């Protein structure tokens, strides 16, 4: 798990999409497909990220979370490293608890300063929690999900695609969006994978 977190944070440190200056430089060249998952044997030859949009219902689960803030992307990366790689990882090992899903994070805004929550889904609530930890209960809410394949710094295009989906469907956002880091960005040997075969889900609750 530590290897995953260390490489995950390496990619998080590249979140230039959260910087207004970089947002302006990214052209909306996204190729959007609805409800069509990327096959394991698919070969990506285009430079635009692929975003598959799905309208669904949020899974029912508990997420062990910590809340924090960061003044810039560098501090954000450092603090996520502490939460995922130290606080959560050590607590789960000590409690002999296995996560039931990939890391998740909620961001109140896509620009600095960042106010965020970061956590890991677990099978059940735990009564004795480390200092500062709490549970988020999820489930039952309608959500629209962008299954994103491509360089993480271009996830801003997924956010834009979801906003456009809500506008077209005449729906309103209902709660903070969040990200699910579905795939490990490195293989078993520690080599960085093709980003177009690494999935990140961006989720918008709506009503």
C-alpha cells in the first residue's frame, strides 16, 4: 500500500489543473464517450484523454477520512502523503483492517488554497479512531461519474464535461465532487504505466 501511495502522490503533485494559470492553457480536446468502459486490450493512440460518463447511484459504504487544507499544490501533495501513507496506512495495519476500495478525496475548490478530505473505504464503522479521523457515510445519492483515462493534470476536462452534462440534463450539483483513484499508476515492478490506461473517477452528486 505504501508504494501505491507514494506513486499516487507523485501524480497528485502534478495537479496543475488546480491552478488557474494552467487551466487556461489546456484545450478542451477531450473525447467523450457515454457508458462505454475502456477495454483492457484497447490501445490508445490519441493524445486527448478519454472520458466515459455514467449516470448511476452512489455505492453504500463507509470512508475513513481526515480533513485538512493546503496553501498550494506542493503542500497538498505533502499532506495527502501524510494522510494516506502514514495516518491511514498505519491505523489500518494496527487494527488489521483491509480497505475495500481505492483512495478517495473531496475538494471544495479546484484552486489554491485547497480545503479537502481524504480517505479510504472500509467494510464497517470502527469505534476507536485515531485523532482527527471520522467516517463519511455514503450511498443512495444519484451521481454522474466521469471515468477518466489520461494524464492526471488534464482531469480539469472531466470536471468541465460533468458540468456540461448537468446543464444539458437540467440537474443541479448536490454536494462536493470527489475523486476515486481507481488504478495504481505504476506496475508491480515500479514502472509508471501509460496514463491512458490508468483510471481516475471524478464523481458529481446531483439532484
